[in-house]
């Protein structure tokens, strides 16, 4: 077991792992594999279930998630990736915004053991709706398959991201314009982000794991 470029993420035999939270020993979130190494429990992190894991395996090094990070997660779904970020930011907080009541029920179950996860049932198109819950954050992470996904990202960045913070958006090209080639869509998104004063740090193609997807990392 060895550390990778992001603190709190580990690799063994080409597979990623995060160390399970102390209060979650023996508990699986999505039937992931649990292994014990040097008396510590680790959870396997599959890139086929998590776009962030896919990005890390494809070379993501530039996102500064630390043990005490404050993270706004847009499009949290049922909490697969949220749970691994919860492992990494063990002393921080993950504000998990999701618009599906069914998914939020599962997030609520997750948060009973993972007390650094705050589920929020809301529409990320309207960031002011959760302003009484979410503070200024270190990182904004988004995985939303909507046509206006870059607009949603920008709104939340402007509302919640601290100065010199970072963001990562998982862009699904086909959700934006099915008639365009994915690379053209990625170019449009990066131009939109730059027009709003954001700096593009990196683009990471993750189509090996998620067809027509790329991860875009920004700073403000």
C-alpha cells in the first residue's frame, strides 16, 4: 500500500483505496472491497463507480483535498464518491447537495455514521437556497448531467468558493450538446469558465471509464 499524489488516497496493485473512517469499520457503502493493512482498514475505490477515482488514475494531481477540507459537492447522488471524500477529509466537512429525494434518503443513512457528511436536498441551480447551511469552502466539486452544467458550477463557485480555492467539474459532453464532438464541448466549457475569471489548471480525459467525460480542474 503506497500513497498517491493526493493525501489520503492509496494505491495497491493498480487499485485505489481510501482509509475507512474509525467509526465505520467493517461498513461498506456500495459493496466495495475492504482490506486490512498494518491494522488499518481500507476501502477499494473503483473508477467505474466514481469519476474522481477515474480522474486520479488518469493523472489527477492538482486538487488539494486535505484531511480538514471544507468541500461543496454538487450532484452527490447516493454517496459513492462522497463517502471516499469523507474518508480523505476526515476532519473536514462534505456538504452534499442532491436534488433527488430518493438519493438524499441514502445520503442521510450514510451521514449517520459519517458525521462529516451534511446531506442537502436542493437544486444546485439555486445556490442561495442552501446559503444558511454551506459556508465558504476550499473546494467545489460537481458531477451533474445537465445542459447548463457549467453555469451551475460557475454560480456555486462565485457564491461559495474561497479566494485561491479550487474546483473540479466532471463534464458530460452528451448532456450539453449531443450534436457536437466531445472535444468541442470541452472547449466551450473551458472558454465559459475562463470568461468568468476562472483559471484552468488541468483537463483530464476519463472516457476510458466514463464515455464522453472529462474532468476540468480550476482555481479562482
